[in-house]
C-alpha cells in the first residue's frame, strides 16, 4: 500500500517484505518511486546482501569508493560503504 506523505514529495510503502517481492509488487514499488521520488519502508530487517539485491532491481549500482588504504569498505560487497 502506498501512502503519500504530507510533504511535497515522498510516500510510505506499507505491508511489504522487501526480501520476498514478486514482480507485480516490485512493479508497484517502482511506480511509487517514479511518482513520489522518495520512499519510506518501515520495519524492514535486511542484511547487506538483501538490501543490495533489492536495490539492484532498480538498476546498476555505483561501487563504494575505495578507502585511502586502497581497500573497499566491505570486502566482497563493493556496493556497500
């Protein structure tokens, strides 16, 4: 369920588990993102890999910057800072 905020942009998405979205549910979330620009998902419990998997559904992700030491912030997860 998409609930617009009181402000000029943004909406809260209710009643979904981002770890278990079918194509129709994701399509509705993507449409809400395009319509509202900012989305709020309360109460989600995602590990790093689940958050990255969900985020990839929107498109290619940027890589996290390399630290001054030359290493990534989280080894094995180049998208994570």
